[in-house]
């Protein structure tokens, strides 16, 4: 994967051959039980895979992470048995990708402020609204998207939010513009438009009115995989920098012989070790059925910051060559920043952490 990452990034093209091969190897169904066609591995194994894939190519890492954590696991956690049978085996086998549409132009961090509406008419949901920045929604193997929509009012007056399953090709559902992204450029991100889009009444994920609770739970788990992605990227920054520092000669010796450079590498390695340990701990807690929310938010916040610091140092160690796209660290630098924004910004992680600490 790694040698081809530069090509896909430059061309901004989705790495179909790599995703197809990953599907054959079972990478698109790692934490999915074998009875639904997955590998049946635990969360620790899944984050190890996301970390290592992201070390080679963060666009591939996010493709697998979004498909698994945001696309497939919601069916496993909340779907009816019929929905599980219908969707999960094909998703775990990588026959199709699935996405989760939460973000909207006016509802980013404030994800509960969904403006997309759906109403029941003649046994069908009729959906109107727009979703923004949706990963894996517009590839030629995208099977559909699960979206949050306002479907009415709760008895206590709050808005009722429901998750709806919208297959690609549903009438009135269109995959709108692609984005010109700074990083994760080979991953697929689209705006989605729903104009009187029709889906069957049965396409409610699990129970009607459970959308808010469901998406909060989805995000808790998703954070661990985005933390793993950042750890993988940070490691890639270290790998490239350690190699370069041994090879680049200035003042008659490898720059690794200068303490200033060695210390940067030592700091990177130390911070990466901590970020990795926090990420595995969150995964381990999840595997044991323990409350992992605080650990996941902390791991994601820390790993995102560590990755951007490591990318900064990596470019610094490469000097002017670090600015040139022919060296991978330029791409790592562009890729790392999204880890501080996607699936909840750093500020939102701090909100979650302070709430869970009872502050
Ligand atoms: C490449 C990419 C892929 C994505 N994939 C998906 C996807 O598959 N599905 C999906 O649903 N979404 C996806 N997203 C959306 C992502 O989750 C949002 O971008 C993110 O949650 C932030 O929302 P926003 O961009 O609207 O920023 P805003 O919410 O407008 O935030 C702007 C700034 O204000 C800060 N801020 C906002 N509220 C507060 C507050 N209460 N306190 C302190 N600071 C605050 C934020 O931290 C940030 O710094 C993706 C985004 C990107 C960039």
C-alpha cells in the first residue's frame, strides 16, 4: 500500500484495487462476528489494523475505519435481526461500503441540531435535507448511508431523531459534490442531497426515536479507530524522519548526530508510545464491556495532537525537502490535521471529557 499512497493522493483517486484486496483479506469486517460473515476479532485487533493501514496510507485507514465503525457496526448494535442479515454479511465481505451521515452544513459539532426531516407518507419515509462531509458515500461500491433525521416530536417536546437506512439509488437521494480536501485526499467524501427522497417505512435502524442515543454511542466507538489512525500516521512520521536523519549529511555528519534532531525523534517516539497505549486501553475496555467513553475521548484528543506535533517535527527534520511533495512527510502533515477535527473536534473531545469527569 505505502508505495502507492503518493499516487492516489496526488490523483485524488479512490484506491479501488487496494480496497478490493483488503476486502478479500477480510479487513472490512474485522470486529464483525463470524455468524455475520466477519472475522470475529476484538476491538484491539481492529485498531491494530487501522493503525497499521494508516501508517501506510491514512486515506485507506479512514476508508476502513469509517466503513467499519460508522457504517457497519451500527447495524450490529441497533439493527433488527432482518437488517443484520440483509446488510452485515455484504458489508463485512466488502462487497459494498457503507457510510454514516450525521454532519450537516448547519449541524457540525452541534450534531443534534439535525435539520434533515423525514415524514411518513403512504408507508414510506419522505426525506428532505442535506448532509455534509460524508465519508465513503460516493464510491462505485457505496451501498448507502445511514442518516439522522428529525421524524417528529417526543412527548416531552424535544425533537424526535431517528436513524434511517438510505440505499444508494433511492429516488430523490443524490450524491452531490465531491470536496477538494487538504488531506485524506484519496478517501471519498461527498455532500448528500435529499429532495423528497423515498425509502420504505421499514428502513428505520432499530427503533424509531433512538437516533440521538444511537449516534452518540457510534461516535464513542468511532473515536478509538480515529485515535488509531492518528497513531499510525504519527508512527509513519517517525519512521520517515529517523531514516532521513541517518542519511542526510550536513556539517560533515548525519543530522541524527545533532542532539537537537535526536531529541525531536526521542520526543516523537515517547509521545507515540503514550498515544498508542491510550488507544489500546480504550479498545481493551470496550472489549471487556466496560465504560470506555472517557478513555476513547482522551485517546482521540491526545493521538490527534501527537500526530500533528509529530508531522510538524517530521517536516522540520526534513528541512526544505519536507515541504516537497516528493517526500511523504508533506502528505503526512496534510493528513494529520483532520484527526483533530473529524469525529468530534479537539474542543468537543474536551467537552466530552470534562462532562464525563463530572466537571
Ligand atoms: C474529511 C472529513 C470526513 C468526514 N466524514 C464524516 C462522516 O463520514 N460522517 C459525518 O457525519 N461527518 C463527517 N465529517 C464531519 C466532521 O465530523 C465535522 O467536520 C466535525 O464534527 C466538526 O464539525 P464542523 O466541521 O461543522 O465544525 P464546527 O462545528 O462548525 O466547528 C468550528 C469550530 O468551532 C469549535 N466549536 C464548535 N462548538 C464548540 C463548543 N461547544 N465549544 C467549543 N468549541 C466549539 C470547533 O471545535 C471548531 O474548532 C467529516 C469531516 C471531514 C473533514
